[in-house]
C-alpha cells in the first residue's frame, strides 16, 4: 500500500525518530545518498508562491540523482477543464511521487485518494507537515531532546503551521502553549485541538491555549511564530489583522521572560515589524536559517521513506 504525507495526525514518536535519524545521516553523509533516486521524478504542483519548499525539494531530488518538475497550477487544466481525480490518475503514470502546495486541504486529499503513488502536502491552508518535521530536526539539534521541552507559539493560530505544530509537538512529547487573540478566526481549529490532546495523552505532554503572551512564554525553551499574512489571506485584511495581532509580536521584552537559552523559530517568510521585531529574528537566539536548511535534509528523508528506499 502506498503511503502519503498529508498532515501529522497519525504521527508517532517512532516515526519521528526514524525520520530524524535518517535526515541526520543524510545531512552528515550526503554522498551516501547521491544515486538513491536515480531516474526517479517528483512532480511539484504549486497553486501558491514559495521559495524554501520549491528550491529545497528540487535541490533534494537533484542531489539524490533524481529529477523534479515544477508545475504551476495556473497553467494547468486541473480544477478547470479536468477534475483532480483525472490529474492524479494521469500523473501517476509518469512520475514516482508528487508534492502539492494547494489552497484547499480537501483537494490534496482528493489527489491522494486518486493517485497510485505517494502524495506529499507541501502546504495547504490547513497544514504544513514538511515544515514541522524539519523543525523537529532543528529542535533536536539545538536542544538534544524533544520530550519534555516547552514550545510557545504566538500569533495567528488558526493556521497551517500551528495545526501541524500541535500534532507534531503532541506526538514528540513537547509541551505546547498557543497564545493568540480571542477575536474570532485566530484560534486553532477545535478538531485539531481535540485530536492533538488525544495524541498528547499517549506521550504525556500538555496542550494549552490562552490569550496572554507574557504568561505563555514563561519557561519556554522555544518561541515560535508565523506570518500574520499567510499566502491565502487577502492584502486588504492587513491593517485590521495588525491591530489585533500586535500584542503577540515577538520582541525582546517577551524573549526575556522565557528561559535564558530560549531559541526563536519562524518557518519564514517573515516580516520584520510584524510577527517579530528585527532584533529578535536577526538576534543570537534566532535559528530561522537552520530551520530553512533543514527542510532540504528532512524532505530527502521523507521522500526516501515514502518510496521505501533504504
Ligand atoms: N516555510 C516555507 O514553506 O517557505 P516557502 O513558502 O518559501 O516555501
Ligand atoms: N502560514 C504561512 C506559512 C508559510 C510557509 C502561510 O500559509 O503562508
């Protein structure tokens, strides 16, 4: 049976360890892997912009001896002259694996249901699993552990990165506190909170949601934030969102309330003066470019894992 990576709701501690161990080996010994994907092709379907995801996936395929095709959905019949199922069935006859960055999560589910090859979610409005698996690698490198750490997420929490963080932290045994505005549309989806709380029971970690950023960052090992203007949010909402989200901006004052060795994370792209100040993202505690680099190593591990290549 083919496997897909659509979200992290079924993630386990064992799977995290397997992927991190493989990603670390790939990072340390890249030459060992340079012909693992000989003659294999990855189709990369994009409905939204990207820097990191597009470049790291394509580079990863090239470095492992394979090939990637960038496919811009605006030049495709999919969703217009052709249904998603037909695209999935056709592409399955050409390539070995597909990744897609789409707006609607149900569209990637459709793609997965109708393809005979693995599908990787490269971000939907609902989830961003590749980012969070890569971040678990970065946290492991920086903190030498996952279990028992405290991660505080600040800002827009009705978002893909927060949802995947909730699942990922719960599976890894990381205690997660999400601090976000009480206004409608900024909290994590209730179904994600319920499911991640069930997952957290297995690992013994905690999940908390509040509206008090100062309280939330106390004792944090990691402070994480994400864009206030995700790709799917319209420009005209910027001013209104800024006013609501500004109390959750990560600045030096908040950073100082966390543990002394706290690290600052943002999956990027980032706007200085919005979700964090320049002094924080450009400061010594920031690990944002290590996060960006680790996309490459972790995604190579994900591709090998889904294709069952040792
Ligand atoms: N973090 C991330 O997915 O970045 P891109 O939007 O540049 O791919
Ligand atoms: N939440 C952001 C993540 C970008 C990688 C977005 O959806 O744009």
